[in-house]
C-alpha cells in the first residue's frame, strides 16, 4: 500500500471514512503480512490458494464444482485460482473416476509443501487469536455476527430502505 495512503488514512477520523475503506485497509494490513510470511517460507505460494488447498486436503482430486461447494468461493474465483495454481505447478489436471469430468489434484512438489503450510496456518490462527484477545470486541466474533446479519438483511436492502 502506498505510504501516502497509509498516512492519510491514519489522519482521518473513523467518521470521515467509509466502512468499505476501513475493511479494505484492515484486509491489506492482514493479507500483506501473511503474503510476506508466505514469501519467506513457501515462496511460490499465495494466500489466495488457501481455500483451494484446504478443499484438496479434504478431497482430492476435486472438480471446480467440488471446490466451490467446499469453500464458498464463486465459480469464477475458484476457476481463476485453480488456473493460476496449474500454471505455477501446484496442481495437475486429471479425470474423475467416472472419466466424465475434469478434476485437479496436488503435484508431488505441492504435497511436499503441505507440512510448511499447515505450520503457517497454525501460526496465522494463533496470531489472529492473539489479536482477538487484544481487542475490546474480538474481530472474529464481530465478523461472524456481521456476516449473519447481512445474510438476514442484505446491505443493498439497508441502503434502499434509507434512501426512502
């Protein structure tokens, strides 16, 4: 993130910036540091691979539909991530047992990286738990509640109700 953006963000009050800006900023703070740790430990790995990797740990080989069902990713997001993982040598394409569908599985090299990833995920979870403990309101609890409330009453409906 550019330095000017960070300094201008810090100087703004919470009321002066929107919810989307705050969410993007916290996500950049979290994702940026996770990416740095990944680069040090598993250089070819990207955090965006994590949902696909977890799906394949659960069931391999898996079709894109299986990955979407397991992860909650959209079909385009899952397809784009799988394509990138194929190009970077994390996955190979194969046919399902019935031979009617294409599926993906880990390469041998990717399988060799899984212990490092599990260790990284454990450290990341511990760091997130520590952050939760430091906050007045645990961010994980707050996010779970926000997701639940937005599923019950979507943000678009809230905006439309306030425009009347």
